[in-house]
């Protein structure tokens, strides 16, 4: 009975059982993707309660997000490759199981170290799930209208998940506990595992080896680099461990690049970076996400720590941004047809930068409507119109053999850009608050400095777009 009320995303309404099976697969895939999205955003509005409940320092709190996104970004290309080598059904089931167990670990964590370890394992599970869910749509839905409908619902889930996660995070933290948001993944994950084991078809398995060394060297390198940057906020750049961590990070990342250049089956084919426009798109995406992750991190503390909103109020406080993001993403195809992706992308960076500058001026005693809600409208407009053109630019002109790797690199720039950007902005935040007496005004000053820094990242992204991405687009359209 329930299936009769669902839309037919497969385009197989007359195919009987096949249509019902495809609809069921779509529900499993979308529910898996929604679980990842909710987990990413649900933690944002719970950060102040996590800090107070487990005793995180102001700078150490950033690792609640960074430990997840570092593992997510570092293992993302390995997760995508594993699906090709081992079979997507098998890899999907492993990802759901790992993510579910790690969610229980986060929800029951008794200490900061236990929480961060579980968050890192969650990130690995998400890195397995995220590319596999998208690949499963290609496996179970024929190219053309059936696949287009499924992908449209997949994209709509992203907008819904981001908004819903922020609101749910505030509700759980305010009325129940921040732990509920993670523990609810356990029954959902078990249900998804059982459904997927029954419904999903195994994909053909290709030959080759999983490049574990490449994934470990890149992830550990980024982790060491980010740790050194965050540690510098408290210990300064003369601290021996800070310098050693940064040095180890640089060496490991350099080793990763050497491994990729010599590998017959690299996680990251370096030829993808030879195109200036494509490399510019990855850099611009990393800068954009560095600014946006910083926006979420600081704005939730602004609303709860400076404006003294409850977690529930702060969760709903993000709605101006998320609603505009969703509306702008729906309008984006029309904007691209009328103005082209280059001008739309430049305007997106400019809107986000202006919104962040406006938001950075919110101080103690500021009103939510004018100091937070209105700048969030600009930020939401930029957020809703930037990522799709950047994605197109990141895969433009890629050979068929590198299509999967290019898509993976887009996601890596997305995750690691957010991690590195937040690490840098946390140091700006800590420097602005150093030696200042604890007060709402001091916290607002530190948050403002972090948001101004995020605006600088958006301006840098705009410059990269104007210099590299837009000229490459014009060349692609008119090679002469």
C-alpha cells in the first residue's frame, strides 16, 4: 500500500515488481545519504553542550568536527575505489556497519579522546558510504530519465538534510541531550543494513589493488598538519611539538604525492591537476568550504554564547540561511542559462563574503534579526549557487577513465578544505581572544575575527575563480 503513494523515480511504472524493487533501493540509498548529512550538521548546534559536558577547550572543540572530516576526506577516494574493486553491495554493507558502530561510540563517549576516536571512525564509515550510495544509483537506475529523477531526489535530500540536521541538533541538545543525535543512528543503521542486504544487487568486480598506503599517508599527513595549526593557537609557533607536527604533515603529504606519481593505480591521478581551470576549481572549492565550515562553527557559538539563545532557538536560527540555500539551488539552472556559470559563481563568492563581513560585526547585545538573520540570507544565496558550478568545473574535460577519480577529488577538496579552513580560523579566533578577560564582548570579538577570516577565504576563492576557473570555462565553450 505504501509503495502506491510514492513517486516513480525509476520510470518503470509498468514493470511491476522491478519498479517496486527500484523504489525500495532508492529509499535505502536516500536514507543512507540523509543519515550522513544529518550526522554532519546535527553536531553543529550541539557543540556548546559537547564542550561543557566533556570539558573541551575552545580550540580543542574544533576537533569534534575536524576528526570526522579529516577521516572522511582522507579515505573518500579509497572508499570510491574499494567499491569498484570489491563490489559496491559488499562495500556499502561494511560502510553502514562501521558508521553505525561508531555512532554508538560517539553517543556513549565518556571523554574527549573517546569521542574524537569514534568521530574519526565515523568519518571512515562515511567515506565508504558517500561515494558508494551515489554509485548504487548508477547501478540500479538506467541512464536517462530514470537516473535523472533519482539524482534529482538525491540532490534534494542534501538540502533537506542540512537544514533538518541543524534544527534537530538544537532540539536534542536543548530538550534531551546532544548524545541522542548520534544514538538514533544505531537503529536506523541496523534497519538500513538489513534492507540493503536483501535489496541491493552486487556490482561487477574489477581487478586491481586497494591503495591503502596512499590513503593512510594523505590522511595522517593532513591530520598532523591540522593538529600543528590548531596547537599553535594555544602554544604558539615556537612550540617544538607544533613545528614537528607541521613538518611531519608536510613530509607525509609530499610522500603521498610521490606515491601517486609512481603508482600504476593511484588514488589521485596527478594528471587531473595539470589543467589550470580544473585545479582552480578544486582550490576555489576548498576555500569556499573552509569559509562555510567556519561560519557554522562560529555562528552557533555566536547565537548561544553571545546572544544567549537556547540550543533549540539556535537550531531554528539557521533556517534563514538553509531556506535560501535550498531556494537558490532550485533557481540555479535558470540562473546558469541566463548568465552563465562564471558570473553566477563570482556572484556566489561575493555574496558569501559580504554576508560573513556583516555577520562578523554582531556583538554582545545585538539583535538576531538584523545582526544574524539578514547576513545569513546573503550567505545562503552564495551557498546555494556556488557548489554546482564548482562541481561542473572540477570534472570539465576529464577523460572517461578518470571520471571517478575527478569526482572523488571534488569531494576531497570539499572535506579537507573545510577541515584546513576551520583549523586556520580557530587560530585567528584564539589569537583575538588571547589575554582577554572572559566576557560576552571578548567571545564576540574572537568570533568576529574568525568570521572576518572566513570572509577573506571567500575573497581568495573569488580571485581564484576570476583568474583560473572562468577563463577555462570560456576556452571550453569557444576554443578559438
